[in-house]
């Protein structure tokens, strides 16, 4: 039974439906993303769970044309999106495991970015997760402090009419290949 929740007068999409519809958008129109939509995306980032609720996520929003054009020095991706989020976490704030001092900041920032991606989809916008970038160049150009670890670049915009998921989007492993019950075989 798929239930659509009604909250504050808005009908919310079924989560699995939303997750299945989201795809890596690589073609954007010239239309700028409105501030109220950016605010909603950032609110999704703000409410995302983080280890021990330390909230180490730090997000740089880039919309200035000149600053957006400098992205080509950092990555070959961006696809002309009119908004770019640079998702980071502050190493001085992130929780470290007492067992092995593992820094959970990258996990926290990834959870935050995923929340953002689903909000972006729900707003009728498109995005993709860019992991292929020169982090030193990003740090230099956008003046990102050394205590911030850069996790992802996320272009955001209105998908073009011909934008569609790649064929790889529909290739999924069977559940039996990834889930084990009681022991890993």
C-alpha cells in the first residue's frame, strides 16, 4: 500500500517513487533556480541526520556567472547549471569514532547531499553528484578553508526537455546480490 502523505496542504510523493524517478541530470536550461527553491534544498540539508548531531556540513552556493565559469578549471562537468553547491564538512566539528578515530564527516556530508538530491527532485529540478574534481583547485578558487573537506559538487537547475536518465540508471542488481540474512555467504 503506497500512501501519499498530506502535510500542510501539500501532497508529498511516495518516497520510493521519488527515489526511482531521481536520475543524474546532465543537461540544464538557462533558467535560474529561484531563491525559495534553494532555501528548501538548504533546509533539507539542515535537517539531515549527522553523527551525534554534530552537523559538520558546510555548503557553498555558487550562482555568480563568473564564479560558475571558473568551475571548468576544477572539473569537466557542470553542464551549464546556473547553481552549484559545493558540499563540504568541517573536520574540526565532525564526530570521530572512539574505536578507530574514523572521521564520520564524509558520511554526514553524503547523507546531507542525498537529502538535498531528493528535495531537488521533489521540486522538479535536476542534479547529479560530481565526485570527479580537483579538490585543491576548488579550494583555491572558492577560498575553502583547510579544515573543510570537499565531498561533492552538485549542479542544480531545470532539466532540458531532452534530459533523461542514462541507460545505466535502470541497471540495478537483484536484491539477493546485496542483502544477506543472518550471515554473509
